C-alpha cells in the first residue's frame, strides 16, 4: 500500500514522494480510540523491501528408510570416500535410479574420530531410522539400524544369553553370559575355520567340549614374538602375577645347572671330557631369565611330551644341553647313531657302563690313533663259542708285574726274574712256520675328520 505524506518541514524529504507500508498494526478498546500503527519505507528505487523469512519446517522423530546400492544384490556396503550411504525413504513413491534415491547420508555411530572409530558397513536392503539434525529436513543422518521380518535378529529368545557380533561373511565375536558357562568365541570361516575359544567351550549343539582356551585352525598357524616367548603350565591363579613370572621354570633350570656342575666335578676328577657348564649359565642368565633376548622358554611342573608319527628334529647352532635329575632313556627300534666332530666322552659315576649287542658284531675302532682299555680291578676277555684273536702288526707285550712276554715279527721273548714252568703231557719242537693274519681296513684319519665336518 502506498501512502502519501503531506505537511511542512517536519516531513523528511525522503518521505515526501510517498511511503510504502510494509506492515500495519491496529488496535481498539472500548476505553480507547481506534489506533493504527504501521511500518514503511520511502517510495523510492533506492530502498527495497525484504520480508522476514518464514519458519522452516521441522522434522520430529525419525523416518524409516532402506540402504541402497548401485549394484544389485551387493555383497558389500555401498559407501563413498567419507563412509556415507544412500538411502531410499519408504514414504517416497517416486521412481529413482537404483542407488541414487538420496544424497550421501552420514551414519551415527557409538565411537568415531579422525580415521578411527567403529564402522560396520551396512548392506543394501538394511532398514535404518533417519533422523534430522536440529529437525532440519536438509540435514538427515542414519540414527539407527533395525532388524525386520526380512532381516531377522541373530540374538533372540533362542540364544538370549549371548552377546554376538557377526558379519554377513560369518566372522564372529560371541560372548556368552550364561552364569557358570561363560565363554568367548572369535572365529572366521576362511581356510575352513579358525577360532579362538575361551572359557566354557561348547560345540554347535551347545554341548560342552572342554574348558580353558583353544586356538585352532584348519589352515596354517604361527606364533611369533620378537622379544621372546614363554610357554608354561605353572599355576598363576586368576592372573595375579607378572606376565613373565617364571620362578618355577628358573628354579628347575638352576637345579639342572647345579646337577651338571656336581657331575662335572666328578668328571674332572676322572680326567674325562668336561661339559660346557659356562654355556649353560650364560644361556640362563643372559637369555632365558626374563626373556632378556629373543628366546623360547617352556615349563611344565608335571611333564612335557613331544610326539609325531613322522620325524622330530632338534637342532642348535651352538650347544645342545640335556639334563635330567634321574634317568634319560632312549628307545630306538632301528638305528641309533652318534657322530661328533671332535670327541665323544661317556662317564658313569657309580654303577658302571654296560654295552650289549643281542645280535651282530660289536666293532670298536680307533681309526686314527691308539686305543686304551684300563680297569682298576679284573679285566676279562671271553669268547664263549669261538676263538679270541689279539693281533698287532709290530709288537705285542703281555705284562704282569716284572714278567713280560714280548711277541714281534722276529719271535717270542719271555722276560721274567723268576721261573718259567710248563705243565703239559708233551712239549713238541717243530719246524718254524709263519702266520699272516688278515689286516682290518681302516679309512685314513683325514677322511674321517672331513666326514665329521
């Protein structure tokens, strides 16, 4: 409405051309005159009128929708570079290109941050609840995810005691809260099945199959720790102790070291070859204790067994140390071989050494040097059903006290400060005759050393 303004000097020149009324307010009361108040601007091209914007619509609550994808029966979630989804509002009856029913929509999550958070991608067809930031219809977001009759819940009255995170590919984290039967299962289907089971272990029918923990796979497995590994069956009730608490294991190793030291003293007295006691001490103090180096320590209070229907190999680049407080038993059905590049030393402290061959020869050779057999008391050499042959290529000496019989290729000499008595039915002196025994073939000593290397 245009209003003409007349008057004198009290009317500003800008309003002299007229006033455009932009708003009018009137009021009347029985005890007052009718009054009108208006707002206006000069009727001039230099002034423009902009009415106050109207109130925007407000979206209250949430609206149902379904996640969409440009790929039919998409195996994976259809998201953009920012992890957003496209959704199809269930109230929208217009036809849209599949996967383009909306702009990209963010999803509300329980945990989020700069390149970290919790995001389990939603597949096409999943029902979601769409909320609106401050009720603004231009600021939608996925407020929640819903199961429906076509996409059933994986936790129902049938397994209501379980807390389950399961992906479409059946990767699973399951936490069962049934009192007295608590367990956790982490599994994947790749390679057959790989699982970590903790607590009360059950099968697919919920029947108990064990307790404790189980790490298993139908494929390959590896346990790797750069700083070292400690495997133990020693008790630590409810985890009340240090992770590397190894007092029991170290105590057993110290006992073994003391045992080896006591035997080493006896070996030194007998002038046999000494064990590498210092190597054992260095291994214990510098490597195994608290896993100061990249070592593997295994301990069990009631025994350790290693079995295989095939081969077992134990190799060491330096020392191979074995200590037992009582017996060490080796039972081999076929061949038992020992090869040493330098020396083999056998020492028995109290009850002696026994070597038997039920069948076959006993062949002992010193292929590159001398052989010595010494005993404190009697020594007996017996052939029960055949002869005894003692052979030397240069000389043989039989000694007893100051008497000796010396046999060499030139003849036999009897040396004695006493008598020589011959008791026989007859004593015959015949013509001379030589004897040429077969000489055993020994490999050259150098070849033997090379073979040992």
